């Protein structure tokens, strides 16, 4: 152990394994990096790994802030102060304010999820706070949830979005012990179909070289939007033709459900990526924002622009349809549902089966079967 009483580390993933790496004070660390303190408890002598959390609602942890917190903790350890046991947020704390509960909850989410996810939760809860007249958590009722939902409806949000955000608030309340305060906002589940082969050909024929590679990547990997945003050259195994979805904590990215996975790539995509690597291999991201070099957040806008140029309806084109198309094409070529599930990173087989059910309805085999059944009555 070093001479320091308290060590400061980040957690990284290398070769599919997590490990702690000591912080370099001279190195800049991006927002969203997770920092950990390592020290021995003065009271018990037990080694402790303690995540650094924000202590104010408007406070964001970066490298300098983490170093400052490490020095404060070091002073406490040198003075022999035992590590305080954190007080859990619970319904028994009758005077707990909504603002304090949101701050604590968002801090917990930030430790377990990506920066983008925790920011989304924080936005939803802050919007709820604006519509809620109550200041204490225990005073909140289902009527406050209804007021929140109606406010979103008046703002023009879809029923699906309203349902998702209300559910996020309900989850927040349950985590704080208030399970009886709930609301279900109904919406019609819309089926998102896969692209037809003719639509894909039309898109790719109108695409620029950069657009062609970007959307061939989404089609050939079945990747989620964020997985494409944070895809790095180190994730591509050119020898075996494999794309590995892995966490990049220094970029603030974790895969959904914190599960890494390997996806085999078609040869034409491997070849195209090799050509791009020869030109842009000095950049870490495969598809960075061309102006900033940081993760690109406008893939959908690029797709809509391409669809418009190709003469397709932009409203019918979405990034998630490439994921559906990936599952459909794999299924039609005999790949098992379990294999497709692993490659898509679905935690439940039912999700994959729902993708494939929609594909079966539109298949040529279904068309032949339905014609065979009803042809006699035509």
C-alpha cells in the first residue's frame, strides 16, 4: 500500500474484467467517471472501497473534485474518525423533503448507471417537482402523479412518454418506501416493423460513404444507439470479425444491464471498417462527431436526412428498426432465437421472440399459409 492514508482510484474494464486503477492527478478525467476511495477504517482496520458521491444537488464529480474529497477523507482517517454508516432514505423519515430525496436517489442512480441515464432520471424527477405542490415526500399522493401526467399531456408529449416518466417517479417513490402512491398511464403499444429489403437498398443507394458505413454498422451489428455512439476501434477484432459491446467508463458508457457481448460481423462490414481505420484509426471512436471528436448524438437526424434524400418517409425511419431488421434477417437465415437473444443483448427471451413474431407475420411463408387456407373462398 502507498504512503497515502487514502488512495483514489477509477474503475475500468479490461479484457472483460473490472479492475481499479489509481488516479493520475495530472490527467484530465471526463464528467461521468466513477471515482473510488480506498482506505482502512480507523475503528476496525478493515479495508474499505468507498464510491465518491455528489453532496449537493448541483455538484458534479470530476477529477479535481475527486482529489479534493480524497484529501478530506485522508484528514478524517488520520484523525481516527470512524467511517459513518450512511443513513438510508426511508419512509420513516417523515420530514424528508422531495428535493433531498431526489438528490439522494439521483446520486444512487449515477453510481449504477451511465451519466446519460442518471441525467434522464434527474430531468424527469425535476419536472415532477415543478408540478408538485408538496415539499415533503410523505405528503405526495396519486393525485400529484395525475397532475404531472396531465401537465405532460398539455405539453404535447405522447402517451408512451408520459407512461415512462410516471413509472420513473413511481419507482422513485417505491425506493423511498411509498409503495401505495402509484398511477398507470395507459398507451397503445405500437409495433415497430423491420425495414423491407427494398427500403434498405433505397437507403444505402442514396447514402454518402460515411452514412453507408454508419447505417451498415447498425444493420450488421443490431447495436443500440448508445452502443454505436460509444463504439471504439478497440472494440473491433479485425482478425475474427467480431464487435464487442463493452463498457468505457472513461467515456461515461456502460452497456445495458452491465453485460458485455460479442457480435460477429459480416465480411463486407469488416472490410469497410478496415478501410476507415486506415484513415481515422488515430481517433478512438469509430463514429465521432466530426467537429468535436466526441460521441455523436445526431444519428437519428442523419438517418432522417438520408431518408428524405432517398425519397422515403422520414417518419417511417428509425435507428431501432435496424435492430429489428438484424433480428429478422438472422431469423430468416436459420439463426436460433437464443443466439439472436445473446447477440442483441436481451435479458429476456420474450423480448427477442416479440421481435421474431413480428417478422413471421410479414414473411413469405405466412403469406403462402394464409393464401392456402382462404383461397377456396375467394
